[in-house]
C-alpha cells in the first residue's frame, strides 16, 4: 500500500519521489508540472504496479534502510536480501556550478553497488506518458535505451547490460553500475567518469549551500533538511516556487479533497522566500522577484490571480485524469487548479511583502529601487481598493465568499510595507500617504473583525467563526504578541481548533464537508503564537511532537491525522517545511546562550 514515507531528489528544475524500497514512484518531466513519466504513486491499490516506476528489485528481499548523505539532496537506499547480502542505491539530480552558471540538467542518476556479498537483482525501468495511459516504445543502442514518446523521449545511458535492462533479466550484482536517465542526448564522455564527477560536484554544491545557512542552534539537522527541500521546490528558470511536487494526494481518506499543487501560489511563495531569507539564502528571493515582476507586468488592470503556472501561465484549467485511479485508489486525480479563477485578495499583500526585503538588505546584488517601488505601488492601490471586499479567502472556499479577515490584514500589510519602503527611499510624501492608508485599513479591520465580547478576532467581517489564519496577525505585524486581543484570539483558536497536539485550519463544514485532518502549517503557526504570548514550554513540547510527526527522512506533507499520525495531502509541502523552520528559529536557544 502506498504511503508518504518518500524521499525527494531534484535540482530546481524537476523533482522525483522515491519510496523506502528505492522505487521512483513519481517524477514529472521536463519540469514539475509536466506529464509524470513515473506515476505509480497514483495508480491505486492494484497490487504490484505494472508501469510508471523505476526500481531495483532484490531477490529474496528482507529489509531496507534509507537516509540522505549529510547536508545534501543525495538519497541513499540500502536493500538487504534474506541471506544478508546488500546493495546501495545513490539517487540524485545533478546540480552544480559550471561555466559560471548553475548546471541543472533534466537528468537523474542512479548508482547501484554491492556493499555486502553479491545480491541477485532485476532492473525495472518502466516510464509512461499521457498520465499513465501509454507505455513508451523502446529502442536500443550499444550503451543506452530510448523510451520514445510524442512529447518527450527519455534516454537511459548505462553500463549495465542493455538486454538485462530491457528484458528485466535477473542477474548477480558483482560490480557497481550506473544509470543516467534524462533527455534524449548522447553522452560524450565515459559514463563512470561522468556520473562520478556529477556525484562529487553535486555533493559539494549542497554542502557548500548549507554551510552558509544561518541555522538556529537547536534542531539544525531538521532545519537544514527543510531548507534543502524548499530549494528543491523552486523552479529556478523562472523564479517560481511550487506548493508541492504532487497532485491529488487526498487531504484525508476518501475525502475528495484532491488538488494539483504543482504551481506557484503567491501566498505560499512569499512564506518560502521569507523563510529562506531568515536563513540567509537570499538568492531564491532574488529569483522570485523576477517572477513576481513579470506577474505584475503581465496583469490585466492590476488583477492578480492567487496562483500561476511556474512559467507565468495564467490558465490552469482543472481537469480530471481518467487514466490514474489515485493514491490508494482514492480519486479523482486532477491536473490544473481552478483556484486560478478565484478572487483571493491576500495576494496583493503577499507580493509586496515578498519584495520588501529587497529594499532593506544590503547583501543583494540588485536591491530594490524606485522603479520596483512604482510597480509595487500599483499592487498597493489594488490592495487599498479590495481590502474590504468579499473573496474566497486563504482556504480557497469555492462557494462561500466573505470579507475574510486574513485577506484584509494582508492588504494592510502590503500598504504598511509600502509606507516603510517609501520612507527608506526618502520619498516623504508617498510614505505619509501610504501610512495614512495603512492606519485607516487597520482601524476598519479592528472595527469589523474583532469580537469584543469574546475577546477574539473572527475569520470574517461581522462573522463569528474562528480559523487558523488569525494566528498570523502577530506574524505580519498587525498586532503585538502581548496584546490582550491577540492572547484572547490564540485561546479561542486553541479551544475551537486544537485536536490533541495538532491544529485544524477550521472546524466548520465547507464545500466538501467537515475537515478530517489537521493542517500542519496551522500547528506551526499555533506553536509560534504560543511562544509570542509567553507559553514557551508548551510551544517547545508541541514543536518536538511535530518533529516526531515527520516521515523517516524528515519531510512533511500538508496534513496529518491527529489520531493515527499518518501523513496526508500533497508532498513535500513547502508550507509545512516553512513552518518547521520558522518555529525552530523562534524557539531555539541562541548561539550566544548555548555555550
């Protein structure tokens, strides 16, 4: 049965998910939102998958172990047979500096070597196209196999016997072998030399990248793993950042809450770049700035969608994929996301917040200037016009439109940051005007979204509901953590949404019924809020529990069943990994205090 005990490899152009057995179960090419050449993760409970995967089968298999090489995105899987023989698989996607630019080919590399004895193995490489509908015809060369498809032909260059690979002939693994799977391009140098150079330079790249992260003193390993995962979810070509690598992993068993997350939500991307900035990894923010400048420049009448394709695509037409049964046969499988049509007014604030650091960070090679500020002012004027208008809200409710408090607060945050940026640039009159506008928005929000009788903010103007987004009032600077109104809000959320050691995003019925699983980012928001109101010990306890909730490789999906601890929802979820990093930085003992 499929589960989310998966590892992820990638190089910021594509990603692949690999299970405990070393099977590649999901990989879209040539980029994150492409056709999955490996799709067995979504083929349903049909027993052994017939196609859509890439694995190494050990005869008389007994057990497996799996880990990442220290501070890298190189995944090691060790498979043992019943007699104690074992092999090791090293999986990675090449990424390193070459010719003064980052080399990130559409390629994954598998090194397979015997480590104990000589196990008998079978190589099985079965790519698909058209979302699992078709298997690709095979052609062979002297040292490669081609899998021909209309849109993308894959080539596997290998030093393994070609017939053994094509016909899946079992053989004894006596020597190391390599398989390089990617674009249909000839390798112009020896495969062993090339693959080992790629391995070494990729390992060096990731260890150098992590070396300069400003990690907290505590929980360093967890933070580094989360940071690498966030980097893997950035599409470096455009600067866009995906919400997750998968589509249609349900939020709960048979819930129908199956969505395609292989796109760039302005909201999620803001939190990713903010978090990486806190760690000192500023290049991703600079790349994302290029992305949002293009989004703003291409907007019609200043309108921003909540989500775009990773190459600035505006239309993400949502369709059901009939050829895949779904995760554990829990369909539907969807391609595209209707949210691109939604009205979600928080996006205007998210865009401005994502760009704000560019005006204050002296480390950047291209700091924010008046030209960028003018583009952001256009976004700010939209925030000013829409802060008190109904929308689908943070949770993308498809049939319920309200003036959501979170959306209004994010509009305020965008206007507030414009005032600060203008002051930074010495633009006194603009700073004064934007400050007046921010103060006016704040007053309106407090008048309409604060329930004085219950001493809590509510999720919409004039409403009485509570949702997890209210925990961000402190995070974005709308209210101080010590303010009794925020303390009251945190307590109301705890009473309404806490289930054991986890937090739901809301507890009322929506378009698909009442939520059945906790939302991981909300639990992290709650942890941060507890710390902000002085409940530090409780926050640390809950954070440690969330660390225990990760899978065996330190990764998280979107949701978790608070009763069983099982992970649900698309994977790996950038929002969840962001929450882990932020909470660690909030709670950790400082380096100065540590020794």
